C-alpha cells in the first residue's frame, strides 16, 4: 500500500503528502512562468548574433549587486528552457549584453551568463560588406605603460581581449584593423587596433548551444590614406555588392515562439501558447494560423485563441513523443516543438 508514497519509515514527520513529486513534475514550468510575471523579472529584448531583434521576453536577472568592478559587468540570466544560446544579445538597462556562457537548465528554467558590451565594432568583410557587432572588452595589457620602441622611435601600445558572437560574419573580423576609440561629440576616431589572434574553437558550444569568438586586439597606427574616419572603418574598400537590407512588408513577423514545455503527463491536461512578434519586438496578433498535432496516438485538443490544451489518455504512449506545430494558411511550418508523454 506504500508503493506510491515517497516517505519511508526512516523519514522524519512532515506535513507533505505522497504526490509531491508528481505535482512538481506537472507544475515546475508553470511555477517559473508565474515568477516571470512578477516584479522580480524584467522585460528585455532578445537579439540574434547579427543584432536583429527576435522579440521581447521576460527573464530574471541576477548578480546585480556585485562586490568587484569586473563582476559588475557580468549578469546571470534565467529564462524559459530553450530560449538562450551563447552568442545572442539581450538588451536591457539601455545596454547590449552578450550571452557568453554555456546555457544549462535544471528542468525548471535555464541559466546563462552575460557580459556587458562596451563598444560597437565596425569592419568590412572580403566583399566590402559592412559588419557591426557589439563587443565585450577586457584589458590584455593591464600593467603595460602604453609605449613600445627604442631611442629612435616610440609607438603607443595596448591590447584588448575582445568577445563577439560566433557566426559567419563574426569570423571575418580576424586580421582586420578597426577603430576602438572613445571620442567627444563631433570628433573623429584616431585610435586603430589590429586583430592579431583568434581563438576559433575555445568557446564553441555546439549547434544547439551557440558560441562566441575571442580575439586579441593589438594597438596599431592610423593610416590617413586607407582609413575612413567618417565611416569608422579602417582599410575601407568599395563594396562589391549593395549592403542595403532588403525591403520588408508593413508588418513582418520575425518570431513565432511556442511556450509550455516539452513534456505532457499521461492523463492530465496542459496548455501551450504561441506568441508572434514583429520586427520591432512588439507582440502582434496574427489573423490566420492553425495549430497542428502530429502524433501516432490520440491527443485530445482544446483550442482557444493562441492557446491549445492537450491531453493524452493512452497509457501505451508513455515515453513516446509527438510534434506540436503552428502553421500558416499554406500549411507552412511557422514553429514546432517536440513533446514527450511522461508517466
């Protein structure tokens, strides 16, 4: 009679029942979702590695009260599982922060570290396309006196460790010369750095977890002939193709996200929600979309607006998976997620 009960004769008396593990498994993600709706969470803008906005999301930001100057430029970000990847940006407190750590989760929420981006780098790839990335900088010559040379010539010296997202455009920074200069309003940059070392694989976490690139920026000298101060681009070359972005429709949808978790407990109902955002990150309500369940076993569905409630009463489906999709009018997949039936 005690097979279902979690307590044993050695367990100290307490006020909980025997179904607390089931209750935790059923409502663990709902509990975190409720926490995101409280004042302990913040609304931030989530961006891809190329700085295009995905949309506004709710997250919990921790480590706001730092004990050291360096720690004050780091944060811990807690979000719904499956949201964060290394190399993404989040924008809050009017600053860009780079997701720099390997995201992990405890079954309730996921956590990743973020570092402050102090400066936007601008450079060109081999075709002349202009690339922009917000970057995190740490001094790599903290105790250098800032000069190098001999009795004949003295040059300035300085080195930074630079972190940017890992993507195809980001890899083109290797070997480039860039402006890294804090200037007053109306003035032009003069301080030039050369990217002299790339740690290509040090912070690559895999396709599902993203990655970042680490470079060393070494102080170089300004070239009046090739460096375009007005464009903040060193070694400027005329683009071989147009760098203008393609035109967009009036209300483009940039993100379709299904939330609700990746498990459904046998015999119990659970609700999933789909959220649409436009290119500004604002949430929009689409006129036409449909829910679709791809399953080899029976799933009961109850649809209300952008929510769908699912239930499975087939005990043979335990440990099996099915796919929940959001489709447009032409049955194109806008978003999908794989869900496992648990006992």
